[in-house]
C-alpha cells in the first residue's frame, strides 16, 4: 500500500499535477490555455458568421420579397417598434434606433411620405407628435411576418425542432452572459427588433427591463386625429 502511494505521488509530480513549478505542469497548462483560447476564438467566429448570415442574408432577402428595394431594414425596425407600442415620439424612435433625433426625424419623414406612418398630436401637449402606424404599414408587417415564417420553415427544415429549441435557449444564455459582463449592462439594448417576444428568456436571464415593454407602459396619452399624409 505504501508503495502504491509513493508511486502515485511521484507520477503526479512527474506529470506536473503535484507542483505548480514543475516544467511539465507548466507546459500542460500552456497547452490547455492555448486550446481554450482557440476554442473561444472559433466560437466567436462562428457566432459572428451566424449573426451576419441572419442579418445580411435571411432578413434582407425576406424584406426584399415583401417590399423590394423600397424599404430599409432600419425603417422596418421602426415600424415593428410602432406595432408593439400604442404610440411613440421622435425621441423614442431615436433612442430605439440608437441615432440622433435629427437622424430619426429623417427616417420618420420618409415613412410618413410613403404613408406608412402618421403623426398625431397628444391632447395634453400639442407640441409633441405621436407616431402611429397606418393600415398600409400594418398590412406590410403582416406580409413580412408571413414571408419570414415561410422562409424559416424552408431554411431550417433539416433540423429537429427540439434541436432548434435547445439552441435558442443556449443563445439567450450566451447573450445574457455577455451583457452581464458589460460595464454598462443596464443601458444596453440589443434591439430584438423584428424578433420581439412576449416571453423573453434573455430579459429574464439578464434581469433587465425591456425597451419595448417600458414603452408599452409609458405615457399612454389620448391622441388627437392623426395627420394622415395625402
């Protein structure tokens, strides 16, 4: 028994498991660290490629199917934001898009001219205009949602639904972990945008208040008659 203890002790030392300063142990740790770094970089690369494929291929092609080249993705995002809140202002649009009020105003003006947004003054403050979806924009959003569902069913048909469900849960956990390590975690809006969910695991995991839900409950003021474009 004593011999076995002696043998195990010295084999552990030889492999670098019993001494932090043993060169073999240092070498093993360096190999493990290099392997970990390679896996992490490979993971980040794959995540970036997936996000780019989703945005630049899947989303853009779905939008072109519905609206051709007449609507940008930023404009579509703003319409989706409007569909999940009762009303919002230029300031809300700027905060959501992450741009200045002037830039948001230009985006809104284009949508108003196209008949996709209308302005309505609040009865409490005539100087403040609320932005309201028109029937045309609501129809467009319904068409986009239908096209997106068809595209997703076709693209991901080779994957099992349970596999997709588990992957979705993992993606939410990963996103929540990244945000939790940010110095400004409470300020970060990941803009789920056209993928808004009533039940959001990411919000629960990161314990954050959703920008959409905050605007759903904020300052719901009565509106005057909307200023529909000609």
